[in-house]
C-alpha cells in the first residue's frame, strides 16, 4: 500500500509545483477550450480524495456524493492548503485498521446507485489515475495560455515509461 500512497503523493506534488507559479487570475480563468478553469479541476481532484478518506471512515466510498467547495475553485492558497492536508493523510494516516475490502457506491445513468467491492490499494490507484487525467486537462488549459509546464505534467506513468523506452538506444 505504501507504493500506491507514494504514487498519489508524487502526482499531487506535481500539481502543487505548478499551482505555486499561478496567479489567482490564471487559476480562476475559464478556458474556452474546456469551459472550466484550473480551479474547477483542482477542486474536483481534492474532493475525490476527501470522498476516499470519508468513505474509509463511513464504510462506503462514494465519489458522486461529494461537497462542491467553490472556495477551492477561487483560491490557489486554499487549494494548496487542502492539498497539504491530503498529503498528510496519505503519508501519515495508519490504514492498517481498515479492512482490505472496501465498498464503493456509484450512480448509474438512470440515477440508481450501484454498490461494489474494491480494495484500498485499487482505490488509491484509481485516485492517482483520475488525478493524472485532470492534470492533462489542466495542462491543455495552461498551454493554451502560453504557460510552460514540466514535460511530463499530466502524462500517465505508462506513457512516460513508453517514451523513455523509445528514447533509449537499442542494446547491441
């Protein structure tokens, strides 16, 4: 589980490093490309982690039934503060007292909830993938504004590894 937790921390650290260089205006600006802002995506990311930890405590993770905190969309500083708390939970919280199997609830297209089993590790892997997906959207918005980002920001780990393998000279 430590690897999955560290994987999330690393991905969130990439986000934090970009947010530290954004103005409030850049953070809140709605992209004509996606009809959302960087702040909208950051709020969404943070709230999924909130749902994960809350779900562990309440016995069922429900990513659909989440609070939507508009302050997180408007303030880089507030988002960074919340991200710091997520880091603390990921790095410091003892998860050994939780059962390996967790329940996950999701709404279907008809609005009916479906409940299934998962594991803490699987949900941590989902959260990292979900975060990377939103980092890719953030990258599109910021690049549209001419903001230079780290090369692998918002790029999935498998794609990073594939690129590295393609760049390595062939072994003789």
